[in-house]
């Protein structure tokens, strides 16, 4: 099954993606990871994307879809994948559906992790990260034993720029602005389930399992 996973930063996509992939037996396909791989390896698609990026231009939707498609043609993804962070535009969604259809495949499910903006801000603005080993903490839910010092390696624990409250608010607004039209387009064509993601992890996981079961049993 090919599944699309949406959710604002801090919604818990990284936490839940593993459970979804395990349940479906499919790989986790992140557009960010694919882009970095192509750029690092200097592939033809990577160089093409780099050209646009170096000029400060958006990478065209057709190129983005080609890069994702290159991953979906790998052996472990031919039978399905969990698409994380893609599609980001309605045109990308159209091209993805066309590409899958040309190979007698289709999107089977869209999962949208829904969480109040205030919860996201609290989760991310309270997050702290070790400069040394990358260990993650939270000033309320999971603080280091000694303020500013990593329990694991003794490195400095700091707030990343991406986790500053103003930056988090901007990221949330960007997500709503860009993703809303895509979700609307997909909802008219693909089974779409809204998952209440501010619940405990196991409760969210149960909602995801129910959504997958409803499609698999159809």
C-alpha cells in the first residue's frame, strides 16, 4: 500500500512513521532524505535540483516527483511505501497519482496527524538538543539531569534555531498554507483519515491502525 503521511512539525510523524511502516511492511520514504542522497551522490537528478536551488529558485514539481519516483522504483518500495513530506503541492499530488497509475499502482490512504498549534509550539520550543551527540531533551517532559549538560556525553544542551518560538510559529503557518490545498485535493480522491495527534503515543497509534484496517478490509 502507498500511504501519505501529513502532519505539522512536532506532530509526532517521526514517532508514528515507524509503527505504520512496521504494520504495513513498507519503507519510510522521506523526501528530505532522498534529496540529500541525490545531492551528495551528484546524480543527474541531484545536479538538476541543485541548479535550481543555487539560483534561489524552487525545484519544479516535475523534478521533485522524478526524485521521489526514483526511490519508489527501488526493490523495497515497489509494493508500497509511506510517503513523508510529499506531495507538497497539488501539482505534485497530480503527478504522483499519474505516475503510480501508469504502473498499475495507486495511493491507498492519506493519514493526517492533527494537533493544536499551541501544543506544537510547546513541544518544539521546549525541545533542547545536545551539540555533541544529538541527544534530544525537553525542558519540561524530559530535562537533562544537570541543566545545559547532556546526560549521555556531557556535551552542551542548547535550543536549536529551528525550535525558537517565532521560528516554530512560522513553520506551522507555512505548513497550514502549503498543505491545506493538497489535503483538500487528495481528500476528494483518496481515503483520508484525520488522526488526533495530541493524544498519548499509543492512543495515536491505535487510531492509525484503525485507519489502515478500514482500508485494508475494504
